[in-house]
């Protein structure tokens, strides 16, 4: 039985193949676009998109292989798992503060300052909650 047929071993291989396929498609589309349109901006956009797909697909492929290596599995069991809080509102606050801050760069100082304050406060709250482990 191949590794892809076993759902437990297939892990990230399907996702890796999907992103590698997207990268191949964007690369071919970029070559065709350059040949027919002679426009640099669109070609660069398609090539950069292909590079991002290749980067993500390659990462997922490497991770799926490492996950099923028996020597790596034993090493992972020996390492203590990192603590992650179960549920928290702080990441939402970080996101909202970042949106407000980045919109403030276009809108003006009246949105930058509250955005920076919300982001900083949320990062502080999230770090404090993670440290308390409650």
C-alpha cells in the first residue's frame, strides 16, 4: 500500500500537491502572459504567486515527510509540549488593533494612535494570559 493511500500517513501530502499544482499553473500562466501580453507587472505578479505556491507546497511536503519519520517521532515524544491557551479574546483584539492602525496610515493620526494602543494592549493581555496559564 502506498503512503498516499493510507489516510493517517497522507497528512500534508495532499495539500502540498495542491499548492505545487497551483505554483505550476501560475508559472505556466506567467510564461504565456509574458509571451502574448508583453507586460511586466502582470508577469511579475504571476511569477511571485508561483514562487509563493512553491514555497508553501515545499514546506508542507517537507513537514509531511518529517512527521512520519520514526526517529523524529521519538524525539517529539521526549520534548515537552508547549502550552497554548485554550480560548482567548486577545488575538481578536490584536487583529482589530492592527486593522485600525493600518487603516490609520491612510486615514490619519486619529486612527493610528487608538490602533497602536489597542494592538499593544492586546499583545500585553495575551502575553499575560499565556504566562498565567488560566
